[in-house]
C-alpha cells in the first residue's frame, strides 16, 4: 500500500511513473490502494492542495519569477497567473 508519509528516499526506490526532466514522479495508479483503504476523499480539495504546493515550490525555486515558474510547471504564464489569483498566491517571498 502507498504510504502518505513516504519520504523522498523511499520514493526513489518505488516503482515510478513518467519522468520529468530525468526525475521520477509517482504514478496516478499509486493512489488506488490508498483510496481503497480509506474509502473516500475530497478529490477537488486534494488536487487544489497539490496545485498550491507545486505553484509555491516553483515560485520559491525561481525566486518569484513567474515566467520561469510557469516553464518549470509546463503551464502558460497566464494560466499560472490565474491559478495564483484563484489561490491567493503571491510571487513575493
């Protein structure tokens, strides 16, 4: 079963999904066991929380440069700006 508390070292040794710039990302199928165990989840909330964390991480990694963050997330710059507005995320540190 997939563990929500898995750290990065454990992730690197698991079966991986696609690769993004050489780095593995989890397969969506890995959520199946989690869902079967817990029975239900608020999918919209979960996906929103993932988006927020990833956007904030991209902005932090790029020192608040929206264009570079959008490239890192493979989003159009305008799409990232709209998502930032939606979630109330600032590109200021």
